[in-house]
C-alpha cells in the first residue's frame, strides 16, 4: 500500500507498461518530468491484471495505463482518483459512463504510440512484399 504526505500527488502506472524484464515498453514516457517535481510521486501498481480492481487504484490521484480494462466495479469505493491517462489508441476497454459517474477524468495521451504503430505498419508491409 502506498504511503504519502497530504501535499503529494501520487500517480500509479499499470504494469502493462513494462516488458517481461520490468523495463518500460515506451522508452520516453516522460517519467523524468514527474521525478523533477517534489510534490509528485509515481510507482507501478503491484500486479499486472486484465481488469482493474478498486483496491489497486483507490490510493492514487492519477493513473497512467494502456491495456487493462476499467469496468464500473473498478471504481467502487474509489474516491481519491482524479484522472486516468490512456496511452494507446481507443478507449473501448474503459467504461466511460462509470468514469463520469465517479468524477474521474479520462483522456488519451496523443502521440503516445505513434512510433510503435508506424514500426508495426512498416514491418507488416515488408513482410507482405
């Protein structure tokens, strides 16, 4: 369970942002900007899960995530969470109405996966040619 002071903004990052060696998949995620702020702290959630559960996010002010699903039950009893930043394309795995009902802002990080998507497309084109 995270510990913090009352003036600290705590951001949780989901473990899907890490590879099997616990290294960041997106090399320039901008964590250095968070580390530069004395009032912001970040840490990775304890487990890699397919569906987020309330106990995993209830102690955070913000979440940075990619693939886990967020269902209505994910927000049960979660009062502190202000926002979820999605790195990726689409938000079909997030119950937007549940976010709204829970007063949690949901936003995509524009450009977060431009390079990986471009690399995948070029790889597909080369493999088909």
